């Protein structure tokens, strides 16, 4: 079973789990892959900075991981 994404995880750690998660970030208007803060900012901090519902994003990231688990 794939471990879940949480709002306390660093953005860079989430992307490293599966590069295809970038599409979920992009759907929310978060283009974190090239952001220097991705290595120092939690998902919750990134969402707060951009006015995004962190709980909805966490849900969608985890749904993606569950759907594409090997």
C-alpha cells in the first residue's frame, strides 16, 4: 500500500514520490516543480500562499496515488 500524502510533507518530497503528481499540482494552479521554495515549504504552506484548499489537494493527490499504485 502506498503511504499517504499529508499537508505537513515538503512539496519536493511529494513530487519525488511520483513525478506525475505534477499534473495534480498544475490542476490547482500550483507550479511547484521549478520553485526554489519546494524544498523548504510544506504542502500546507504552499497552499496558504496561493489561497488553495489544502484538504482538497491532499485528497486528490492521495486519490491519484491510490489509483496508480503498483
